[in-house]
């Protein structure tokens, strides 16, 4: 059990059992889960799909009414207020909360939100991610005042996505794809050549480390490690020659982070679609590896931008050949979402072999029909 889970259960204990309970001992009561009734949320007060289950009342000096509410992606409440306030405890997924006049806040599993009496707010799922929370509030005289629907411009996701606004790619960006292809093909002579070229035009040591290590998820450990050994050897040779290459910045230390939740949100924002898929349901280990390790941990290392990471992915997939065209299509779409233009793709095409040129051009045209 994680520290976060312990904290969640401790908080639940105090909320549910220490809120002015009656002095006398109550009999225990088991309510079977199959007796609960799933009710659809009223569309007058919610946008998108949401449903809730009311739990039995908890006797106290003032009865407490708990309920569990599930929001489908991009489902959320209207603006509203509770006359006596409310607790929200997120138990699954990633969602959003906003108090009137303040920025949207991201809420994930284990987070607890206290909403003071008569505070105008809304809450619900992420734009592309589902979310479930327990709502706990006084049962007596806790009137809900429903207000206007949340406007679309208020539902922008707060997760930061780094895009490029340039029509043309920079020299540093252009070298990423042929370097990644060389790493994928295991051609260490070419890897050395493009590392040296990258250093010459301004890539830092730490950026090169990130570019190579980012390929691990796509091409596996052996080729990634071989390329990293080549990078280390090149740098050592340059030091002996008196060349001190700039190290570049290190990634921000995030501390204790739920990388699975972070990666789920990041993947959704990059792809512009929900992350719950049939293949992820079929293979939970793949789901966790992709979301927690790749899109959670690796994308959180902010000394290399999202766009450059996707360029490294693009080079990996090009180097693997036409058998991975479905993945090539997906990542070209992400690059387009991040700002890759027709001008940029034409620049990239000049960095690949004629056979790779034909395939890349064809797949790009398919996603832009």
C-alpha cells in the first residue's frame, strides 16, 4: 500500500467516522453492491455523460450523504454551489475542478477537494480522460444551487503541451530524425556522424542523452544501449581533443508523482482523443508501460521538448520500416497536433532514404486527406 493510499484511507476515516457521530454504538450494516442503483446525471445540470450511485446515509448529529459519481471523458457539471459545502475525493482517473474566478486545477486519484459553503464551482472529467470521485456532504439543508453551463473556453485542459509555431524546422530539429534512424538501424558509424553534427549545430550533451534514451520504448534496449555507448565514446574522444561540449540543463525533479496518471493525461493531450482502448484493456501491462514509463516519466523530463521527443519517435518508426505504419500514422498525427506543417514534413523528407521518403510522404498524405 502506497503512502498516498494510506493518507487517503486516513482522511476517509476522519471524514466518515469522526464528524460528530452519535455517542451510542450503531449496529453494523452491510449493503450489497448489487442493490445500488446507477443513475444518469441530469442533463440540465451536467454536460456530457456522467452517472452516480447514492450510498446509505451515515447517522450522526447531522446525517452525512456520500455518493460516488463517475464522469466520462469531457463530462462535467454546471457551475453550482452547496449551501453547506462538500468534499470530493478522487478515487480513479484524472479530472478537473474550478472555482469561479480562479484557474482550472487538475485533480487525480487520491486528491481531495473541500468546497466551502456557497462557493461557485464546477468539476468533472478531463477533456479526454474519465474520472470518478466520492462526494460527501451534509444530508440536511445542504441545498444545491445550479447555475449556468460551463462554456467550452472554460474547459481547456491545464496540462502543458509544448508546440512549435515555426513553419520551418530548425537545424537542431532536422538532425534528430536521421540520428534516430541510425540508432534504430544499429549503424554506429552513422550514429557517430549525426552526434557530431548535432553537437556542431548546438545540441547539448543532455539533449542527446534524452534523444537516444527516448527511443528505448520503440526499438528496445540493445540498440538504445549501443547508441548510448557510442555517444559516451564520442564525448570522451572530444574531451581528449580539448573540446568541452555544453552539458545543457537537467530535467526538473518532480518529487513523488503518479506517473501513470500523468502519462494518461499527457497521452490524451498529445493525441486529442481518449486513452482507453481495446488493446490497453486486453493487455494491462502494455497500458501501464506506455502510460507510466513513456508518456509519464520520459515526457516529464522537460530538458527536451515534446516536439523533439516525437521527432525521435518518428525516426525510430521510419527506421523500423513499413511494418509499423499504423504507429507511424499515429505519431505523425501527434506531430501535426504539435505544429508540424507541410513545409516541415518536406524538410524531413530530405533527411531520409528514397524508400523511406516514399513511405513517409504516403502516410503523411493519408492523415491529411
